[in-house]
């Protein structure tokens, strides 16, 4: 009997020893994420990405610290790479970035991979995320650009012309703009489409290009802007020219700032391609929590976008997104 008791005691000691040697539970670990969007100026889109991330992390009980830094302009590729390298030097656990352009992403991904730091990339879906060693959380810009073309064709009943304010040379603009142009060519082969010079996604440049557009082509019935930063410029241009409500304005992003333009009299915009930046953040928080818990996470998660008219906004977006107020600036 004594021998049996001794065996039990030794087994208990062994179990306790093994348990003590196991890694601590993820719930007690502080996780640091470096977040680098392409800009934090003139738009609340990327701020809502961080808002969704932090809200979901708190809901999951994930102790998450977010270090946020964006480059000075939407075209500063080298500066953004330096930001990522600084995150790596600081020893962050994860990185989340939206490269200033698709083409600027490769050296960023390579740096994170070399450092062994998981990197989340969005808001676009890349074609070969596994080859790039990224965790892709985003929207199919090619599909949504096509959806925009279909909407314009229906909205105008193929009776143009249509004006398009361009972003910057590169894949982002190709996906959002050229796919819409291609779809219009199929749906409305006789419709005229005028395009602006590139704006580098800058609101002031969008304003100037919109003024040029309507001056050179006063018959334009609708102007499509492939980002909310450009929509803000177009809306201001039309307001200054006394054309608000006379030319339809279609957005891509539909951030709360642009959504509010639906309530103007007359409405400054008719709607747009709704994207859900806070959803990207929520997904990434969940993926981090899963990875910290030892689970295998997917390399691609799509967050679909949808064309929404002003009258459908309230049923599409969460109340807290509609009533957006930012209480921080980083």
C-alpha cells in the first residue's frame, strides 16, 4: 500500500513539473502590432481599421498594443519601408500594413519574412499571398471595380458621358478604375468615358482635376472617384462651381465623411462602393487571437465590398460606424 501511495505521489510531482514547463497561456501575453497604412491624412478609412482591430481585441480579451505610423504621402514607398524596418527593430509581434502601392509591397513583405514576423496585408487581395509570405485580409478590387461599372451603366441607362478621376499609376488604380471602364465598354459600348490625370490620391489634386473635367466636358452626367479622398475633392469642386446635385458623384470606400454627404440638400453624392475597414481590423484581431492560441489561421480572408446607394447606407453599416467620432490622433 505504501509503495502504491509513493507511486501516486511521484506521478503527481511529474505532472506538476511538466505543467510548470509548458508555455504560459496566450491570454496573459501582451501582443504588440505595428500598423502602417498608406496615409492617416484626409480620410478616416484607415483609422476605422485600427478602431475595428482594437474593439475586437478588447472583446476577445486580447492584450494588444498597436503602434501606428503612416508615411507622409500616399506615394512615399521608401519611407513606408523604413517604418516597417523600424517596427522590426522594435521587436513587434505582428505587422499590419496597407502598402502605398501594390508595387511597394514586395520589399516590405520580404523584410517581415526575413525577420520571422507575421505580416497582415490588405485592404486589397493579392494574387499570390502564399508566395509573398503574407496573411491577406482584403477586398477583391478587380471584382468591385467591375461592380462599379455595372452600377454606372444601370444608373445612367448607358446615357453618359462619365468622368473618372484617377488615383495613381499602378495596380490599385488599374483594379478600381480600368475594370470599371472595361465593364462599361461591355455594357454600354457607345458611352463616352473621360479620365483625368493621375492625382496620387490627393484631395486637392482631385479637386483641381474635377474642375478641369467639368470645364472641358460640361456634358458629364456622373463622376466616379476611386477613393473617398478624391470624392471629397470632387464634391468641393462641384460646390464651388455651383454644380452640386447637377452632376452625380459616385464614391469608392464610403467612409463616414462621405456618407454624411448623402444628407446634404441636394445630396453631394449618390452612394458608392462600400468597403468595411473596421471589418478588416476585426478579422485581424481574431486571427491574432487564434494564432496566439496555437491554431492554424488562413492565409487569405476576403471581406466583400458592395455598391450602396444613399438610401441603403443605414441598413448596410453598423450604427457606431455611421456615428463616427475619433477621439485620438496618432
